[in-house]
């Protein structure tokens, strides 16, 4: 990354890097603006120590999943009610008289 940046005139001190894992530590340390996103526990601690920006999006993801399930259930329920409303009731069966 450093060789690529030097070859293409990229200022790493002004660059950003985003990661969620400690395995990307060399990349995060090579830039002037490291940002951890939904970091794993070891990276959370290191980001705290280094004063790096941290971003979390897990809550939004859970809310979107819940919303999608609600919408699908509503659409499915509405569709099932429309099908049920169009079905003809079964013929009445009369009990045999004695």
C-alpha cells in the first residue's frame, strides 16, 4: 500500500482507512485517518488507546431486518386474506334425517 501510494503521489497522512479487524492494523497505522467500523473486541481496545474514530452500524442492520420481516409478513398476510376472500365456501352438507 505504501509503495502504491508513493508511486501514485497519494498522501497517506491525508488518507483514510476503514477496517473491522485487527488483521488490518498495518493499513490503519499507515494512514493519517484510521477509522474502525463495527470493530472486533481487540480492535475496539486498540482504537480507544490510539484515539481512532469508531463507527457502529449493527443496530441499523437489526432494525432493517426487523422492518423487512414486518413488511413481508404484512404483504403475505394481506395476500392470503385476498385469496381466502375469493375462495368459494365448500357446499353445505346436511345431516341425514332418520
